[in-house]
């Protein structure tokens, strides 16, 4: 295993939307929101790319405001889809192709459906996939756990948001460390 290089990575924010969030536990949504905002800030700081998706936004609403704000401020694309795997969506495929990423960091909702199906397709393509366990949610916790097990079985590495950003940081005492460490407190 080698150190993560943010310049070779894309953070994928999968379907963190208003009406889906309303069906989740408040604690799970707080964790996913924290994970997404930390990873988006770190991606902007270190030059990782970002792509977000929204599953049928007419019915499920838009991306949660704190995350949407960071997506807008970073000029990161948000792809509308109806496919469960983002990889089955043409617009996502075009956006992914421009990244030339070797690594995908996949977070979002729901773990056992859209996150898993996207992870499965990316790993099948030989992409190194990391799933921060604090960055995914499902309506039921047993579905979240099963989704994580499926992601691992598909070849993804289960990790945490802090593990990823501290690997990108490499050392303390830098301006980047001060910025990121405030977010993870």
C-alpha cells in the first residue's frame, strides 16, 4: 500500500440529498455531512478532483446545503442521474474520464445501493477505491453495514475520513494542517 496522492484522486459525493437525509438518523447525517465537508475542503486544498451526483433530484431534492455550498465554491460538477451506479450515467462517465484519476474516494447514500454499485463498477475497472465508513449512510444500519461489506468484497478499502486527509497532509505544523485540523476537531 502506498501513500495517497490527492493529485491522482477524485472524491465522489453520491446522492447526499434532502429527502434521503430526512429518512436517515440525525447522527448518520451529521457524520456524512462532516465527512463530506472535510473531504471537500481537503480536496480543494490539495488538488484532488470532486464529482457529486444527485439521484432523481425532482423527487429526492437537492444536495444538503452545507455540502452544496462547498461544491459551488469549488466549482465542482453535480451530475443528475436516475441510475443507481453513477458509472451507468453518461454525464458521470464524461466527468470521470476528464479526471484521469487512479483513486476514487466514495462517500454518500445509500451505502447498500448507489454507493455500493458505484464502488463495484469502479473497482472492476481497476480503480483504487476507498470508502470512508464515517461518510456513508443508509436508512437502516444493517443495510449500511451490509453495504460496507459489499464494498469491501468488491475490492474497496474501508477507511475513515481522517485517515485520508492526514495521509494527504503528511505532517503537522503546516498552514494546510492548521486548516484541516480545525475541521476534524
